[in-house]
C-alpha cells in the first residue's frame, strides 16, 4: 500500500512537471491511471530538414514539442493518442540514422534517435503501451494514416507539372499525397476526414480529382444505405499551412552546429509498465 501511494505521488509530480514545462499554453496532462513511461529528445524530420524535439511517452498518449533554447522549456505541444499511432522501422538514411516512421491520422513523420538501442527502446515501448491500451479498452488500432511530407530540398521542381521552383514560384505541400508542388498545381481545397472532419485543406489537382470521385461514391453508398458516419480525432490540432510552418521554424533556434548537443538519453521511468 505504501509503495502504491509513493508511486502515485511520484508519477503525478512527473506528469505535472511535464505539463508545466510547456508553459501556460499547455493542455492538461494529468488523468487518473495515466503513467509517464519515458522521455527523451529525438530528431524529427520537418519540411526544412531534421529538427530536435522533446518526446514524452505515457501509457495512453505520446506528447512532443519544440525545444526552447535547448533547455527544459518547450512549446507547440502536440498530443497523440497511442491508439492512433503506427510505428514502422526504417533503414538508416544519408542524413538520419537510427530512424523510424510514426504514422498518425493527421500527420506522419520520421524521427531518429542518438543510438540504435534508444531507437529500439522507443519503438518497443510504444508498441507495448499501445497493445496494453487497446487490450484494456477493447478496440482496434487506427488503420487510416496521413502521408509523410516530402522535404522541401528533395525536389527542385514541382512534382506535378515539373516547373522549377524560384523565389516567386514557392513550394507547397499537398495534404493528401505529401508531394512538393507549386501554387498553380495546389489551388484546390478539400476535406480530408482523417486529418480534419470539416476543414478545407490544400491539395494538388490530381488528389482533388480523386477525392471528388471518392466523395461522390461515398454519398451514393450513404444514400442507398441510409447511414451516416461521424468522424473524430484525438490529436490536438490540424497542422498549419506550409507557409505558416516555415515562418514558425525560421523563428526557432535550430542551428545545425548545435544538433549534436540536443540529444538526451532516453529515460525509461517505469520498466514494468505497471503500478506496484
């Protein structure tokens, strides 16, 4: 009984510390039966290249955010339900070693760890927590995921019309396929329900045509069956536009020369994943 009370108190203090580290804009993290499993820093692939982020693994959610001055203060908090996550192992890339893919309905992205052992620890603990969670609540994992965005520097031309990018011909990203496209090829907007049930998102012309066809077919099936479905998501917010993200990233302190200093050892707080 004493061990139980001690664990509950220490766990609550750790969760409160994580919540406070995101400042006044943090969403509440404390919940009954929520346990902080591990924490550490990973490199997350963004449209401008790898960026250091802080990650916190709980027994039901994964929380991450941007690092302020490489200290213990963070911002732009994101919370992803573990039931909405799929992890996929990847081979080492030319720029990112010990990497893997995190898929979610709203956004999929690559991350990398400082060592192979830390990579395996993160992947195994996420899988283990997810399995325990789904078994406890009696549901199946999500099967629809967002495409990963192709980094800006991966293409000097629009991946739809092949026009070259310039100062005035800017890069954009299709939210459906993740391609780097020009403004002329991405004027269309469409709802992608697993990303957001109502918001009109930027898509390329090719994906827009495909989505219109799917919508027509879905409406016909719904009309014939007389059923309607509602969609919800557990993630915090819809990712901003390419232009918004670019401006935000420009304001952050992500000097490549300091990336090696941004690593921190993955701290595995509760090896047995259970209370005493």
